[in-house]
C-alpha cells in the first residue's frame, strides 16, 4: 500500500511516462530529475553498467521520435542551448534496473514510487479494455433484441388499416355543393 506522503507524487510520475515504440517509457532527464541527480551523471552510471540495460530496457530516441515528443512536452531546441543528443528512453524494466545502478536511498524510494505508478497504469488499461469488451458484448446482445422490436414496428406499419364507416351527422350540403343548383339545407341523419 503506498504511503500518503510519498517522496514523489504519483501524478508527477504519470505525467512523465510516454508511449513510444508501442511501449511506456520515461526519459533520462525526467528520471534524473526525480532521482535528484544530473542527467549527465545518470547516463554515465548507465554506460558504466551497459550490460544491465539491453535494448528492451533502454534505447536512444530517433530524431523523428524526439520531434514528436518535443510537441508533447516542449523540450528546448538545441540551437538555443538545449540537448545536443537524443535522450535515452527507459522502459519499465529499465527503470527497475536503475535502482541497482543508483544506490542512494532517494533512488530506491523514487524507484518504488515509479514502479507503483507503472502498475497502476497497467491496471487502469486492463480495466478499460475489460469495459470495452463488455460494452461490445452488450451492443451485440441488445442489437439483436432491438431488431425484433423494429421488425414488429415495420409489420404494424405495413399492415393496412381497414377504413371505418363514418359516424355522426352528415349534411347533403356537401353532395349538392357539387351541382350548380341551390341545395336544400336540411340535415339528414345517417344510421
């Protein structure tokens, strides 16, 4: 159970998780900020332990991916003093491996908070997928039931309604109005 006074708020961590190459990742600069170290030092520690970070744990973003993310979170342009190289992206497993490279107590606490955030995201996504499947099933089930209702309504509309014999008083005025002779205005009662 996460504590109420976590070292890093879950909301802050969630904002720093991106979806690249069909996987959730965190950038080296964001991780360094959370761990309280310089990005340069984080990357040095990772390079010293390169065997712990295979391609499915960490990769460097392509220029196209950097441009795509720049629109999402507004990184600085290298012409204005920003990064000179593409950032490294760490998958969930890569973030977990960082705790063995960065051994400070803060790094351990931050790593626990990050892992909990990844787990919550995974739970939320599975819940949404399950909800989508239930809605699809309901649509199929109720579509069949509504088809029966619509067929019944169509049958009711297509069945001719027999004309009814008019009831009430009728005047001969309407019959005589067609002829040019003046009509007798007496009312007749129809049975």
